[in-house]
């Protein structure tokens, strides 16, 4: 299962951040209050556990949170027959349906290729006639002769050759070695032996044969070949387009099937999942009817830090793409889509080094999602966040404004993380009950850059799902650990054949490793100096760069962690109240 490591901090308040993911004061915040972490185990009658989670999600929405679900998987024991048939057996049925659909696609493609071959052949014939008729209209005798030369050659090779030994031009060529070339040199006006004999300077006997062959050729061309080619091309073209459309319909029908198939993720699909199930003491799938469902709920909304004196802040409705932190390549990409500015968020740059660090993990083909995060993806997330804010300069609503409570214009967010394990157990007497295990429920204080990173992971999950569908239907292929579109692979392998007429300029991503390395060196130096001075009992404060809160000791614990702590308490009380009301034991 993919797990993205998010930066933690700021130091020195948060001391357990993994190396390389430690944020300094001013760079951002991603820290949970010490008391805002708890393990919950709630046992409820069957159906009430689901009601608890669904009710909480709706309640979070009423409190102004945005919510999503991540990392979903399921395990159902075969003894739980009714549920097993609805879930795991259903996945098997969908798999069979997908295989049958692929057989239909394969047959349709086979028919399409046969039709395409015939269409190409008859199109070639029509091109000859088109060239001939065009030359006639323009009075271009040379072009007319060239076009008719090809049609005459077809007559000799495909029609006249079957007239029999001693009659076909090929069979009598030993007697008159130039008779085929002479026939190809004729025109429609050459309709008597005298004209032909005079034009070519040949014997009368050969001229008589050529006269007969020329008459047969004109009759075949005008009464048989051309009408047949014209009619068949029209019919074949109609069938070809119908088959092309049917292939698209078959593939479009496959997409929801594959999506349903991939949506049923079994816990046993991954080594980690199998290990976890094997270690759970109460899990007995072969003798006990039970199901285990695992997922994680994310919820987030901004909050405002209480201040006695509010510092004035200059607000904007939009930023330039450069101000937002996009590099030159990303700016060009956005401009190609008609985006020259980006909706403003409380803090800029929007795309900072921590956002890029999260993107780097997401794009990792081995440990991440293996999908490309584009500048457009970031733009869409920023646009969505902006639409939730009650912006200081925005008046009224508008189509871009989201439903629900307006968010305060703040870069500080409450981020709630609830990893849920929902277990349904059917006891031998037939009774059912649910157990909701949340380990741990946490409420973070997360800054804007961390939330953008979280939303980019949500985007990556959705893109990964579409990528899996593309792999299934052959629109993409796996090259090593990298997923590429089939068309891109063809262009890369045979650029002269599959590339567009204009030369394709492949822009390589510019990695600013040198700049980031310098920043990391400065950061490490600051940490070492602070640690050294601290060993003498002296608290060293360095003016850290960055747009976020820097006064950690003074404000972090006393003011900034208050909001996520209260949010955690509210959710905890809501869960306990629901459990008390619907519990099996009162």
C-alpha cells in the first residue's frame, strides 16, 4: 500500500520528524497536539457501526470540513456466505464479464482490420479514377495518360490474364514481345486497327488484337470496374465506421467494469495486508463468519489563530504564476491551457519546496503512485481551495463559490485523520455485530502547503485508478517501472514514423537539485548551531525565512494548537455520544 511521508514540524517543537522531512519555523506546520491522539474501539449492533461512520462524515460536513476516503480494502471469510457472494464473488463475476468483453473487443478489432484492408484497397482504386477524371477536366494529357496507365496495368494483371492460354496478352507476348507495352500506351481514341497501326508502327495482326483488347478494357472499366469500386467503397466505409464506433463503445463499456473490479481491493492483495491478517489473534476466516474493512477518512478546514492585535495583511484575488512558485516549464504548460494567473491563497508561494517534495514521492513508480502530477493538477486544487474561502475582496456568491460554510481566509488548517477498521462478525447463533477500531484518531495543525500535498495525493489516487483502466484496455503499457501511453512508446521507438509532422520537442524536467542542496546545508547548519548553544542552557532563536508562523515556543503550544485540540475533542465527544446511544450494552 502506498504511504506518502509528509513533512513534520516545526523544530524544535516536533522532534520525531524523519530525516529530510523536518520543517523549520516559518516553513510550515504539521503537528498534532499531544492530547489530540487516541485509539477508539467501539462495538455496536449490526448496522450501527456503518451509521456511526456515515453520521460522522455528514457531521464533519456540517462543521465546515471537506472529507475524502483513502486506502480502502476489504476481506470477507468464505463462511460469511451472503456477504462473500455480494463482494468477493461479485468481483470474480465482474472479472469474467471483463474477459468476455475483451473477447468481443478482440473480434471487433479483427473485423475492423479486415474491413480497413479492403477500404484501403478500394480507396487506392478510386484515387486512380479521381486522378484520371481530374486530368480530363483540366485537359492535362500527360496526367491523364499516367493515371490510365495504372488502370490498364491492373486490367492486364487481374482480368485479361484469366482469358486463357493463347488469348491473354501475357500468353501471346512471346510472339509479340512489345504487345503489353503497346497496350499500355493506347488511349480511348485508339478504337480501330488502322489508328493503332499508324500510332505504334506495328503489324496489322497485332493491331487487330490490341483493338479488341482496348474495347474490352473500356467496357470493363466503365461498366464493371468503376461502378463496382464506387459502390463497394461506400458500403465498406460505412461498415468500417460502424465497427470503429462499436469498438469505442465496447471499450467505454469496459471502463466502468474495470473501475468496479479495481474498486474491490482485497486486504490480501499486498504482503503487508496478508501479514496483518495473519497476526490478528481474533481473525479466524476459515472457521468464523466475519468481514474486515479498512479505510482512512481525511477531513480538513482552515482556522484562525486568536490574536489580541492583528497584523495587517495585504490580500490579493490572484497571483501571477511566477509568484505562486511555478517554474518556467509549468508556466508554459498553464499558459497553453489559457491560464495566466492563479486564484490567490493566504500564503505564497503556493508551490514551495515541501509541496515539491511530496510530489516527488507521489510520482515515484516504486514507492509512490507512479503518476505524473502536472501544473494543471496543482492549479485545479488551488482553484478548489480558493472557492471555499470567504475572501476579503470577494463580494456576493458566483459560480465559483462552493456550497457550505465559508472558510476563514487563513493558511492554517485542522486536518483530521481517522484510520478505520470495521469488523462485522456473525456469531454461531446467527446474531451480527460491528466493531469500529480507529487507531489512532489524530487532529493536526497543518499549514497550506501540507494540505495542498494531501490533496495532490487524492488527485494521484484518482489518476492511478484511471491509469489502471488504461493498462487494462491497452492504452498504456508498463516499461520497466514506468507507465507510458502506448502512443508515446511508439513515438519514442519510431519517431520518424509515429511522430507528428512537426518535430516534437521533448522538454526535460529541470531539477533544481543544486538550490535545494544549498537550502538543506543551511538548514542543517542552523539546527546544529541551535543544538550546540542549547547544550549550555541558552535558547537560540534564529530569524527563519518563510511565510508561516515562526514564534514556536511563544505561540505554538499556547495558541496555535488550541484549534485542532478543540476539533479533536468535538469529534471524540460526538463518537462517544453516538456509541452510548446505540451501544449493545446500556
